[in-house]
C-alpha cells in the first residue's frame, strides 16, 4: 500500500466526500548513486552555509521567501498553512467542465483519491455521476504547502486528482514559430494530406500501456544482473563504441516519404479496398507506384480500366 500524502474531503455545494490522497504513479527510472571508487562508499548530500562554508544542522534550517535580492521573510509550515486555511484540507470544486476541453499541456501530476470514514457510497455516487456526464471537476487544493489547480477525474473504480499547470505556466504558441494551421498556407497539398491520413489509419491501434516497455531500463537491469552474476560489480568494463548509424533523413520530399511508408502497409490492409473504390483511390495507388517502372504502371492502369 503506498504512503498516504493527504487526508481531507471533496467539497462542492452541500456535498462533502471524505477522502485520502495517494500517489497514482511510481518511478521505475534507472537511478545511480554516487560512490567513492576507492571504498565503494556512498557520497552524501551536505547542507552548508554558502557564505561561511560551515555545516548547518537540520534544526537550524528554515524556509525563507526572497522579497528582495538577498533579503528574506522567514515562515514556518504552520504560518504557510494558516495563510489559506479554508483550502488546506479540501478539494474545493469550482466548476465542472467537459473533459476534452482540458489540454494535455495542462496536465501535471496524477493522484488517487480513496474514500475515507465510511464515505464509500457518496464517493461512488460522485464517481458515477461524473462518468455519466462526461465531465470533470475543476478544483483548488493545497498540497505540500502549495496551492494547485486540479482536475477531479473518474478513472475505472477510482476518482483521480490530476494537478494542472496554471495558465501562465504553459508557454504561448506565439513564443514559437509553428507552420500555419491552414494546410494550404503551410504548403501541404490535399494529396499529401490524404496519404498521411491513410498511413495513420494503417498504423491505428487500441491503447494498451502493457504493450510498451522501458527498453533502456530493461537493458541496464540485464547488464547489472550479468555483472553481479560474474562477480564484477566493482569493475568498469571497456566498451567498444559502435559505428554511428547513418541518418535516414536524406529525403526531404514529403510525398516521397509518404509513398515509401505506404508501401510498407500490411498486405491484408492494402487489399482491403472494396469494389466500389473511387477514381481518386485509383489515382493514389498509381501515384504510389515507382516512377522508374513506367511499363508496370501502364499495365496496372489497363487492368483497372
């Protein structure tokens, strides 16, 4: 069971749902410790005064807000909590919005909310009502002494709380140079767009997170297990650097790239065209034939005719 982070309630109108907050994710990243190679001892983090260079004990460390360069206001955790007491122990729902209206760019950190103190029924009621409406709750919540905007989302049997980035934390599109949203102004032809859509359709699949793996972590763990098994845990092996792979970006023509990609379609999908295919489909198939073999192209046209 993961460690509980926070305990409070979901609140909107006269509804009060007691909940407990837990992390919804766990880190499976490859982590390395810094060691003293002479003794294999870990190297620790040292807290010291940056002006004097002397060590500072934990009981002498306080939080400070820099209001001017080099000048701070010291605050305790209790003072920080008291600054906004109404929001510290509640997921205060402000509104309900359509789920697709929230951009992926705004999503930050996910958490699970579990029912607390015999609140299972009202918890299930809120979860199922959100599912039926297709909406999510937008809420304020204080976590780790910081106020967050968050989305209350029904996920399977659970209610998830996903913190959101504030509007000024997401960079504006104007900060970058993107192609025009109008395809014609961006130089994309209808034929190229149609071929790209066909390629997307061919590669479409259902989302199953179990199909994807962190291959870097798996390879690192395999190397770790190998070195442990061989008794070489404290040895640094010489590794031959392989020749750099040649980049395959010499083709800059989008149409040519799409044609090559479409040739890699599965045979079953390539032959899935119905007898009622349009002339445009026939023209697309002809355009995808290699230009270096005109005879074959002519034969194909006669057969279709």
